[in-house]
């Protein structure tokens, strides 16, 4: 720390830097608003430290006094700007300002160099190098506190076509548009990165309510919020405007979602990125402009148990298109037969069926089969029936009618819970 002399006292010149913002002024590239202690030392109303990176200050100071520190071609590159000082600056004060100004210039230039090393010059997002650095820090932190976190990997669909059809300048503009949307639609605590090329990454810190007591509840809160964030980003990008030659060109993105519990063993930067990247590959493989939670080689087995044939057909078509291996049972008897022959990851179960009901199926399930995620889809509103369903192993009770989109989100959430 550099000190200024003030009579018999030594006073820290800048103590805590209150704010440093690029482009904060029309006149100057960087203004550092320093601690009020500098104003007290000089008896001034306001003191700023002005600095440009590798060039002279181009602005003009209309009020106050400018004390140059570093120069380029006899023009100040950094300077103190002192406003409304009650008296002239003494020789001792000016000496202190110059000494400390040199240190402050060096410190700020180092910060600028560091920013340039970790920030993508085109999109102004953090780059891949900083993603690795932050993930290492966040993984260590989450291991200590056992909190969930997520990583989204995003890719602009058919990005090559923007470059081929409209030129690389248009491709750059698309990258900037997507970067702006991502940065504007996440929390301040989340971090957006340009991973490389047309790929982006979003790190989502723990998204849970502070008063949620149970670990499982906190995990599901985080997972649901993660899926909502991914969908919001996808839809907002889709609504973004990219116009070429008077024609609006749509932009879509595919998203791979991965969620982790901080206490997970063998959690590494590589494993976190790999899982999100494989989910992204799956999203693109399934048709693009969508989110996915499973990797390229993962095929989840889904059993639908319902006596409504048309509803089963719609569900089977929807989830088959999204990469699930889907089996359908139109009765409780058929369900028990399939469950005896195969292992399933998820079961969608209707309770009200003739003969063997959904509750009967739950009761007759071997304990080993109850490891799969069981979601009840039923019009039954009896709270006692819901309670029994949970006791027999159901993880969720969804009231019919249930839209396919709503059901898809709940399936994605339960898959993330299984993989976390």
C-alpha cells in the first residue's frame, strides 16, 4: 500500500477503489473513482483517476485541475482529475500524487492485461480459459458446501450458413446478438462464456431458496430453475432480430444441460464440461432448437402405462422423437409383464385403469424396480391416494390433463436428478 503524508498522519491514498468501469465517460476510456479519503487529503469535492490503455487521454477537462502521471508523446496517458479543491495543491501533495499515480497506473494496466487475457474481444464475454479457471474454483467451493450447480453448453444452429450466405461480418454480428441475449437473461451471479466458435457456456450457481431445508428439495428447486433458464434463453434468442438486406433471419440455439451436486465424487472440470457437451450433441442430433439432458450414447428407457390409446400414441411419438426408448402398456397387467421382463429408467403411470390399477402396479413392484423414477399421471384428486402413491415409490404426482410440454419439462428434471 502506498501512503500519503497529511501533517503527522499517514493516510492510505486510495484504500478501497470504489468503482472501475470501462467506457464510463464519453471523454475518457477508463475512470477510476477512488476512495473519499483522497478528497479529504486534498480538501477537494471530487477526485478521479483517468487512464487510457496504450494511448493518450483524448478528452478535455473543463473544470478542476489535471495532474499528469504517465505520458505518451508529451500527452498524458494517466492523470489525477481534482475538482473544486479549496486551495492550490502543495508541492508535497503533488509529489505524493505522482508517486502513488505511478503505482496506480501500473496496477490498472495489469488489470487491463488480465481482462484482455480472459475476455473474448468480439463478444466481450469471458473466454474458455476463464471458464476452466472459474469451474475449478466453483467445483472446490461446491464440494465444501454440498450445493448444486449447473453448466449449460449452447451452440448456434447452422452457424456456418450465416458466414457462407451473408459473410463473416454477418456471422460476427450473430455472435454478438446471442452474447447480448445470454448476458441479459441470466442472474448477476451467473457467468456467461464464449466457449469457442459458435459455442457458448453458462455457469449457473446454486438456484434455491435459502429456507429450503432438505437436500433433495434444494436439488429439485435448482434443477427446475435451470431448465426454466435454458428454455428462456432459447426462446429469447429465437425472438432476437437479425436483419440482412431487409430480411429478418431467424437465429436458433441448441442447449445441453448438466447439473451436479457439489459433494459428488470425482467431480472435475473435464467431467462437468463433457457431460454438458454430450447433452448438447444430443440436442443437435434430435433436430436442433431444443434442450437436452442426456448424452449422445445414452438411451433412456421410458414405460408409459395408460389405457387411453390416443394419449399413449401422442406421448410415444413425442418422446421417441427426442431419443427415448419408449414402451407402452395399456393395462396394469401388461405393465407388470413388461416390468418383469425389462429394466426401465422412468415410468409414467395412470392410476385409474380397469382391472389392475396404477396403485396395484405400485404395490406389486419389486423393491429393485422402485429405483426408477415413477411419475403419476392421473385425474384423481384424492389427497389420500396421492399420499399412498408417494409411499409406494412415486416421485411426482401430476394432475391430468397434462400438456406434453409440461410433462417433458418434468421428465428432464427427473433425469437431471438421476444424473446429478
